[in-house]
């Protein structure tokens, strides 16, 4: 999004440049105009201006001083001097390294447009250089541990990642993990010796433990580490084929590598005790296929800590394939992100429907005979519906009418079919209300904008003044106005002024300079220029034609 600022103490010059050139067609998304250097600095404190067109001779702060101020805070902004010949020669000597373009007054529209297009091209080139492969590589190298941690957290949460997306992330972070690689997890809980410290100190201990983990395991294993939401350290390990021997990817050799991993994990526990004088409990999972089994092996480890380890300390446990083979489990899709509650929060109806379809499908395929799992889904959906209604400032009962009865009666449905029908019906009702409020809110904003412009037509109505009146950000205001009306706000203001001018020319005997003032223009020549561009004739010619 390219934003341009015109700075000139001659209002007719600034207004002409801002209003009469086809900026939209040139790819300039937003054009501002101010009438002094100080106003320009104030505006640039709140708006990311890319290009500045400025005069030199201005009161209080000259164009050269303005450019110097801009350079102090933003070297990326491109500056174009638009000034007289004498000033041009002076500026060329004084500011040759600071200014991108010089345009001599009086300049043609073509000269201005060409200068702006040249600096726009420079901006584009600089942006590409900024995000060149080398810079991305350097930034990635610095952030690699953090990015790796985010990736592992996404995997243990069960976040859906496509094959190509995962391959790309693994390549970018230089991780030697591939689809279906055998892996195991180590979950570490910090205990005695690490309790009672502030967050900064604890982070240093965690960093030290991860370093010890890497030093201990890397002779035989590749590792990927992260900290989970329970403040446990989670280590994903894979046998390094170059150091740990050949491992063809078949789980039949898991016994050999499980023994090796167990020995290394015990050594890790001892190293933490020796070097950091603290105790940790470790849970080592069974082996699984990457990345499919990551969330499930992680949940097994967490469940073991909760059920088996409990309040005991300095525990070491290994899990085999059958150690936690429980017959009853929660529905995976019900808790995989994004949850229905999160999707309601984002206002995404199609994705919400797809998520609920996935949950109900899992219920049908794996727990069709379980009334308790049916209840689990029903209660979960009910909580999501209530949350969505309350977040929108409504009572769920008022929004869904008779469909509220199952929640009041506290009687879940007897069949999955009934649950599915009820779920989709309630979801439709909630999104109908959400969309209605969304449309109403925007309609009210558009009406407020139009009323403000109409009542202030005799003034110099600015985008910022309108935005302050309706309490919206200027950029967002412009977008919703264009989306709802199909017309740019600046075009709308000019249209109203021109229509009012035409009416006054036809129906009154007001002089043209009086009409100029009544529609908010202080400079009659500039008013005439705008009027002729809009109607194709001057105000006087328009009046004469209307009298025939």
C-alpha cells in the first residue's frame, strides 16, 4: 500500500496535486495534503508515508528542513522537491544525496506522474532487496530456535499442516526430519532446584537444560525442542543415521534404539543433577511416525505425568506401545485447533461448519455407540454457541428460540443425526445474527460519514476530521466506504460539492466566488479548475447554458 503526502503552503498547488491527478490508476492507495512542514511532520507521526512531494520555501519549516527531519526517523521515505527554478538549483547543491527527484514549477501533470512512478519503482526495488534471500537467511538463522519451537508446538497441538507446508518449514529451519521418520518424545518437568525463581532466571535454567540435552543426545540423535503450555520441555528425537547407525524407518528396530534413547535420557537426567544441581522428571514415549503421531504420543506423556508421576519427584519413565492403550479417549478433532469457539471468534462460517462436520464424522466412525462421547460433543458445542452469542452482546436464548430447549433441559440428543441437525441449525442462526450486526454497524458508519460531509460541505472536509467524528481509523474508514458505496470518499466529497455548486449556479444569483466559498473552496481559480474537470465546462459556461 503506497501512501503519498503533498506539502505546499500554496493551497491551490497542494489541492490540485492531491485531487486532480489519477492516483488510483497509478497504484497510489492514499493521498494526503498539508499546507506546512510542521503539519507534515505531525501527520507522518501517525501515517506510514512512502512518498513526499514538497515545496522548498515554506514558513516555519522549509522543505529542506522537513526532508532532514524525515531522514532522521525514516530513510526509506522518498522525497520529491517541487519548487521554482532558483530554489531548484539551491536544493540540488544542498540536498543532492537526500532527494530522490526534482520537479521544477510550473510542472505538467506528466512531469509529476513520471517523478512519482520513478520513486515508486525505487521503493519496489528496495523492498525486494530488503527481502533478498541473503537477508532472509540471516534473519532466519537468528530466529531459527524460536521458529523450530513454534513448529514443534504446532505439531504437539495437532495443528493441521499440509505436506508441502511442513516440508517447506523443515527445509527453512534446516531440520533433518521427513515424513514418516520414526521418532520419540522426551517430556521434562523441572522440579527441586528450579522452583521459586522469577521468569527470567527460570528461562536461563530452561535454556541450560536444553543445551545439556543437545550435548547429551546429539551424538546419536537429531533433536527438536520446545516449551509447552504446561511449562514442560518437550524434546522430539530421531536417530541420526550418520552417527547412530542405519535405521531404515521400520519400527521393528525400535527396541535397539529405545534402549539407546533410554540410556541417553538417564544420562541427561544425571547431567542436569550434576551441572545445575536440580532435579527433573523425564517421560520417554514409545516410537511413532513423524509428524502423524506427534500429538498422540505427546498426550500419552502428559497423561502419564498427571496419572502416574503426580507429586513424585526425580522420576524416570519409559512408555511402550501398550502402556497407555486405554479403550476410552476424547475425540481428537474436538480439541484440535482451531476449535469451534476460536472459529466463532474469527467469524468464519464456512470453516466453522467444516470443523463441526469433521467432529461429527469422527463421532460417527469411532464412538457411534457411546452416549458419553455424544454428551461430550453436545456440551462442547453448547459452550461454543453460548460464547459466540455473549461475545456479540446477545443472549443465546433470544437468538435461537426453541433450539435453546435442549440446553435448558440438559438432555443430550439420543442420536448423532439429531445432534448434527441441531448443531447446523443453531450455527446458521448465530451467523445470520452476526452478519446482520456487521452489516448494520457498517451501514450506520456510512450514514454518519454522509451526514457529516453534507453538514460540513462549506468547510474543507478532511479524511482525518471524518475519521475522528465516526471514531474509525482513516484507512479502515476509506476501505469500508469504498466497499459499501463503490465510490472513493474523496470522489464522494468532490461529487457533493460539484452537485451543490451546479444547483447554486442554476437556482441562485450568487456570484461564482460566493458559490466557491459555500462549497468549501477558498480559491476561485482552483474551484473553477475542479468544476471544469468534473462537468467539462467552467462555472460561468455552465450557468449560461442552464439559462438558455
